[in-house]
C-alpha cells in the first residue's frame, strides 16, 4: 500500500496566523545527518585520546519534515548556532543520544564550532573506557559514520508559501551531539507509523476502533477549531459506524 501525505498549506498558514512564532513539529528535537564521522588517536597534554571528528548538523541544506498539515522542507540557517556557541553551552558527546557522557564542553573534552558546512564536533575521549573503545572500533570498521544533535529551536520563520521553515536560532545548552547508527531525517518515522496505522484498521477489534475514532475526532476537531473555541465532542456511533469513521479519518488525514 502506498500512503501519500497531502500537504494542507491553507491550514498551515491559518495555524501560523493563530500562533505567530510557533515552532512546527516540536521545539525540542534530535536531528540526524550523514556526518563522515572519523576517529584517530591523538596526544593532548601528554595523554592519549580518541579524537572523534564529524558534522553534527549541516546548514543551508533543506531536509524533509512533517507537521500536522503534511510535508515541508526545513533548513538550519548558517547563523543558527552563533548565539548559543557564544554563550558556552553545556553539551555532551553521546552514542545515540543515550548512555554515559564520553566528552563534554564543560570539561573541555568536547569542542564545537561552525563553518560553511555546519556544526563541527571535536570530541576527545578516554581510550581506556570500554564504551569509547567500542565506538572507536565501530567507526573504524565503518559500522557507524553518522551524527545527530539534540537541541531546542529558539526562533524560525516560514517561507511566504509555507513550504519551507528556516531555523534561525537554536539553543544547544544541556543538549548533546551523538554518533548514531542511522542519520535519517527526524520524523520520517511518521510515514512508517501512518502506513502501519492504515494497515491495522481492518484488523482492530471494534472497542479499539471506537477509541481510535474518538481520539482522531478530538485531534481533528482541535486542529480545525479556532483557538478560543471549545473542543468538538467525539462522534457517537455504533461499532460498524465507528469502524468506517476511524478509517475515514485516518485516510483523510494522511491523504491515502
């Protein structure tokens, strides 16, 4: 089954007018990129370190995102990191955004900078740690070669036609830069989840479909209603009507 997510530009424009400055998708997110992550052994202050070098975020390169209204392009502005780096943010170097910190700006073992490519990462990690050694071996074997960063969007703006969102300023403080297994764009899992939801409709028992129909009705009603309007009540229907209603809502929302 092919699921096409139609983009509602008029709905997106109306939502932006209701909430000027609102961030699409989520203000706090993790964004992954193919990074050409590399590792080598270096000497610093008479000690050996594994030096991990890569790009945690590109700039001025559109990638695909999704919000309630469908697909759009997102771009990290070339100046998005200037303010946060000038404020000396506390950032950790991790694997897949989890686990024990392997390097940190606060300790001086993680250095962040920006060039025309994007956010440059230089992490100096203790080679005697097993997790660090494992990561170094995985990168050396080319099993891991991509990066991601966790951040908060401070400000951004839509293009006049609402097809592109430009991130103007981010906050990296208490976020992280990570080596990751896969550098897929954020929220692409929505497409996979949408397909799974459509496929599952025909197999769900009626009680689950009634709950699904009620929840979908609440979400669609909230999205369509003005900011000061009361939420629309969930539809009351028989089990058979609930099945068709839930499927219709999902298919309408996803443009399937």
